[in-house]
C-alpha cells in the first residue's frame, strides 16, 4: 500500500513540474533549494553527515541549473545574479567538505531574499501583460529560461 502511495505522489510531482509555467518552475526550484538548505543545516547541527551531504549536493545541482539557464546579458542584474550563484555553489561545496553549518546558513541568508523576489516577480508576470512562457524567454520579463 505504501509503495502505491509513493508512486502516486511521485507521479503527481512529475505532472506538476511538466505542466508548470516557466515562472512557476523557477519559483519551485527556489523553494526546493531553500528546503534542501534548511534540511542540510539541521542535519549538520545534528552531525548527520550523510543527510547533510545529500541535501547540500541537491542544492548545488539546483544552483547549477539556475546558473546554466540564466541569461546574464538580457537584464542589468544578470551578471550579479550569476556571481551570487557561483559564490553560493563554492560556499556550499565548502560547507559540505568542511561540515560547516555556518556556511550553509550564509547561503540561506543570501538566497532566501532572492526566492521571495522571484515569487513576487512571477506573480507580476500576468499583470505585465506577458504570458509566462514569453516572460522567461530571452528578452522576457524575468530574463531567465
């Protein structure tokens, strides 16, 4: 019974991602990034290194995806955001290698305001008269895609 429920949850999550607009995908990535970092920080504080590492590695994967899809030349703040992603990736690697919850917290404090800002921007996309997909294309409202 549990396996069937897990399979249904996985299918629901997959469908949610496949049907999400680009703006929604971006906010979902940020939400998961911050969830991973919170879990990693808790695990680090409890000296549960395997769980901490797993979450830090997943957070790094998300940052790599965000960095890889960012189009820094499309908008004025793009290069600065790229630098934040690069710094965060390096810091999270060091947090994992050094088992350092302070570095994980530093990234949480750096990235949480960005998460909130992307949520606000994504909510404005329809108000700006852009379709979500247009907003995420080169030259679009959010400058990522």
